[in-house]
C-alpha cells in the first residue's frame, strides 16, 4: 500500500528567524516585560502608604465610578488633576477594596510601561539606530521611579504622556506640521490633566520655538511655523483669565502663595540634579551632559537642535518646581517632580554615543567632577527620617542602610560605587568602539539594582503599616455591614492612620473631628462639640450611625453604643440607642503612655445630672527612665504626683459635679516613641460612681 510522503518542514536559518523579529516586536516585548514585572511586584505590596495622595486619588476614582462626579467624602473636591481617577474609575466598581486596589495597580503598570514607546520614537526621530533606541527605551522603564507604577498616583499615566508630548514637540519644531502640533497639544493637555505641574510643557515649547529661531536667526519664521500651537494656547488661556488662577487650580491654589527664595531654590534644585545623576545610572551622566551641549552647540540636524532646546528648558522647569516646593517647607528631595527628565538624559547620551564618544578629555573631567560630588555630598544627608519619602532612589539608599545596619558605612559604600562608576565612564571614553554597549549595560544594571532596593524598602514599609494599622481584615468597617459610618478623630490621633482606615473602608463616608483635632486632608470634615450628656454634636445635631473612634491618641468610653470590632488603634461601635461619651481622655495613647499634656473628661448619664464618685488610675515608668512629676488640675483641687521608675503610683480623684467634669494633666518629656513625645505611663482611668462620696 502506497503512502503519500509528507513534505518535510525545513528549519529556517537562525539569522532569518531573527530578521523576522523587528524593532517594534522588541519594543512590544520591553513594554510587556515591564508590565508583568511591575504588576507582580506591585501585587506584593501590602497596601498604600503615601498619604494623603493615594487616598485622594482612590476616593476620586470611587466617586466618579459611583456618582459620576469627583467627590471626597461627599464634598466637592475642586481637584483639577482628574485623569488618573477617570482612567481608574472602572476598577472601583468592584465591590472589594483589595481587588479594586490590585486592578488599579495593574492599570498603573500598563500605563507607566508605555513610556518606552515615546522614548523609542524620539530616539529614532533623532536618527539613532534601532538597537540604541531599544536600549534607551528599556532604560526608561528600568529607572527606580517605576516604583510609582504600583502606587495610586497620577505619575504612572503622566510619565508616558509627558514623554510623548516632548517627542511630539521635538517633531513639531523640527518639521512643523498640523499633525505634530495637535499631537503635542493633546498630549500636553492630558499630561496637565494628570499632574498640574505640566502646565509648563506649552511654555517650554514656546520658549524652545524662540530659542530655535534665535539659533537659526529666523525667530519670526519659527513663530509663524507654530501659529496653530500659539493660537490654540491663546484660546486655552481664556478660561484661566475668566475663572482666575485660584479658581482653575482649586486644590493646588496654595502654589500661588509660595515664596521665591533664589538661594534656597537653587540649593534644592542642585540637590535634585545630583539625584538625576544617580537615578540615570551614573555612568551615562558625563556623556548625557556632553550630548545635550553638542545638540545645542553643533547639532547635526534641526531635530537635534529642537531636542536640545526642549530638553534643556523642560529639565530646568521641573528642577525649579522641585526646588521651589522643597524651599517652601517640604525640605526634602522631590523626585516625583523631576524624574521625568531621566529618559531625556538617556536620549542625550545616545546622541553623544552616536557621534563616537568625542571630546574625551572633557568627558573624563566630568567623570572626575562626579567623583568629587559623590564624596563631598553623601546621600545619607537627604535620606534621613522622612527625607526619603518622595524619592525612590533614596528609598533604595534606605534599604542599603537597613541591610548594612550602619548609615555611615552605607553612605561610604554608595560613594565608592559612584566613584568606581565614574572611573568606568572615564575609561570607556578612551575605548569608543565597545563603549556604548558596555555603558548601557552598566547603567541598566545600576537602575535594576536601584529599582530592586526601592521596591524592597517600599514593600517592607507597607507591610509594617498594614500589620500595625489595619491588621487582619483592613476593611473591618465594610465587613461589619453597619451601613454608612463616621470616623471620629481625636486631637492626638494620627492623620496617616485615619487616612489608612478611610482608604480601606468605603462605608466611612464622614469624618468628624473632636475639639482640637486636625483634619488629615483639605477635604470635607465636620467639627464636633460635646452635649451636656456627652452626646457628639455636629452643628447642634447629634451624630448618629456607626462610629469608628480613635483609640490611638485617646481613651473613650461610650453609653448607648456597643463595640463590634477593634484594632489596636480604632474601635468600631454599633449604636444601641444614642451614642454618648461617658469618659474621654485625650492624650492617653493606645499603649498607655501619656503625652506631655492632656485631660480626662466625664459626663453624667443625662443632661443636668450629677456626677459623684472617684476616678482612679495608676502611673509608672520603666526602670531605666528618670523620675517625673505629673501635675493635675481639676475643679476644687490640684495635685502633684511624683512617679518613680520601676514603681506604680496610684491616683484617686474625688469627683463631685452637677454637670460635665474635667481634669487636666501635664508632665515633663521623658522620651519619644517615633514622632510621639511621651511623659509617663498610665493604666486606663476608671470612674466608679458613689453617691455618698460627695456627702
């Protein structure tokens, strides 16, 4: 029986297989790999910690999904940066907060990873080779600031939009066309809708147009070429003048009150520029500087000159913004404001490398300057305490300090590595044939290590916050099924802890502040007053419904309410009648430590009733502490209570009052626990009614 022979499939040569994989396929692979890595590392993050920003964006997204309007706790937000809430609103339609949070992280990872696309397109527009353009695109999604892909912020969406706008701006200047100008305006508008700071993009393009015209000695013609952009920008200014700056800025109107201090701004802008050098992998920095200078001084094309003008002006603008904010009270590195210049530094290095690494002596001198900078200005000076909170690179430095266990040694290690990278950069300048792949490989490795350190530090911090603030089920209030609930915050409560509860619990629809308490953000809150029977009043009306009350900075006991859940820092109460305070001790923390001052307040069971009995508690100090004195002042008496280390001192106060009763205490500073200043420790105050006590 004859069997038809099946034609054999001949293997294709390996080179032919590779030729079928074009640059765009590799670009897609870079984006896909970044999405997968950033999503998986993001899902390992226990929860948000960058407050109030992460809460504000999540609450705006929820309100848009549920009500179609940007609201925070039911109040109008007046928040102009609405792109992120609009894009993530569908994720908040899911009933579970944890699931919604993970979907938002996935969306952020996808959005931020797309930054590789405009970097690749910009590099190709500047006539850089496909391989070099792909390497620069990979670097753009390897920087430590990609950490923001897992945070509930606008940056994951602003990053690709800003880079896209800059690439379109270069195209519009190099070869003016309606398409390029409209693309720039669209992307710049969306970037501004994501982060208001990018209102500088059109300004940078206008100034770049003038600079390009001056460089080519044809200013009028350059301006005429951009008449579409200039005309539409003029129309966009009409609402600005009609509504006024404060009306347009809304939540961000405080920027109009910032003070211009040239020395302070310059100091912080210089520090920010140093962080750019670290974040771009260090070894590329000398070449990037020379590449930008050459693009302005000896451009090989109009596109290069346009890039030099746009990149220089944009970099100066965002560094100024970061310096301005730091000089007006923030007093820390503001990497969120300027990390957008990193891909521009990569492209500038690409321009330098494509010229064959010229000007070797200036390149080596710049590398030497970087050695001096790393030795003279250690990163540890910026990463202490909360200094690292706005900088993924400093988070990575903090992780190194944690691993080594010594801040000085960690700082020395960073300086030595930076010095070694400077020597590598200087040496590569004298071997131009193989220098570019080596430099890009080293930079990619440095960025990967920095990114890993930033992720590790952030994950450790978020895990500690979740374990300490919202252990177990973070959506405790939602799970209780009590309907609309109110968060009650005391004067000694922690605003970050309050925001954490608000993020995880959608049913916390109101925020009520006890007298003296500060709001955690600038949005809707209500001030509480006390009724004569301990009732909580909002504008004279009793506060009703379920309550999540602060137990971190105050001890509270209620009548007419039953506890149905608690953490170390908050108690969840279900109404059993009308919730009323019977005892309130602001200044007594959850772990028994007293602040430097505070009070204990008591209320009768009904308005106009009497309080008679004794208030008792015990004071103590650790054996290693110094002796302290607690001073008490209450109606009809004063007491001075000495507290000795290692001993318990009982206190009993006679309470006789025909209405609410109050005792105030003060004690000297004996130490601090984190940001808390504490004095002595106290057991829970207990009031025992005794009608005969006042006879």
